[in-house]
C-alpha cells in the first residue's frame, strides 16, 4: 500500500506540474495539450467505442504474434543450446537480428504480404522470436552440469530431462527473455500499425498516426498514455506472478 501511495502522489505531482506549465504558456496547446483536454479525448473515445475497439484489435494482433514468436523461439533456443551446428548458424543469426530495429522489417513485410494482417503478424513475430531464442539458449547453457549428470544418473533422458530438469532450471532466463520479447513485440506492432494501413481493423498505432496527421496532440498523448497503461497492466498480470513464484521457489525473495 505504501508503494501505491507513493506512486499516486508522484503522478499527481506530475499532472499538477504539467497543468501549471500549460496554464502559464510554457507550451502551445498544439505542442502540449492540457491534461484536461487529454482526459476529455479519452472519455469521448471510450464512449464512442473507438478506443476499446482499437485496443481489442491491437491486443489480438499482439497476443497472436507473441504466442507464435514464443512457440518458435523456445524449441529453436533449446536446439541452439545442444546442437553446435544450430548454435553456429541460427544462434549467431539471432544475435545479429536482435539488434535490427523492428521498423526495418516493415518494408519486407509489405513486399511479401502487402497491406494485410499477415504483414502485421510477421513484424510482431520478428520482433519477438530472436529475444526468446537467445534467452532460451542462455538459460540452457548456464544450468550447472551437475543437474544434467544427476538427471542421467536417475534415468532421466531425452524429452523427460528437458521438460523436468532443463526447462525448470532455466526458467529465470526464460521469463526474462519472454518479458523482453513482449516489449519488443509491442514496439514492433506499434511501428507496423503506424506504417501499414489495412481495412480489417484500426489499432492503437493507427489512432496515433491519425492524431499526428490531424495535429490532434490530445489524441497523440492520450493514445501514448493508453499504450503505457496497457504495458504496465500486462507486466503485472502476465510476468509479475511468474517472477514472484520464481523468487519463492529459488529462495531469493525478500525476507
């Protein structure tokens, strides 16, 4: 509760400073709208359904692309940790492509898939899969060798060893990589929605783009705040429980 109170006080002071800066003419409303204008835009967008519809469209694309990226990255990362050929090829490729900005995949996606949902999905998967591969490989390689030897001594081999020994022992690395992959997936999708215009659904990135086109800074700031809020909620709902479980499981939580 103390942390919540501190966060609430901090954001209240931030909003008050923002409002005071706008009232004193520190910024033009075109450059920085007042907090009340942003709140009114969000209220209107919520009432007319544009905000909820865009959030649902973006969430569907994000979850599908992220799930595919994780489904591809986990087995490839495990293979890269155990097969030198895979590590020398796909492992090195993943290291290089992880540094590539997500926006660089958009021209390729447009040429291959056109203005379709497939282009969106491709960009999100490319933003996710490399981080998951690297995290999975790192986690499997950093497990103490005694774990694998003890598992073999007790008759654990093949699939059983990987699912009951290797994967549980590498979970801290996997959660970290999946969390990073989620952040990259968000960035990838926002870039794709800004540059790829399709008629099958307008997401938050499209609303952000149209706000820029119309010089509607209340819309731009409102959508940015919405994206931040969704990111925080996703972290608390998806990854924080796993992190707390791992801290308890490994005995590294606060006493």
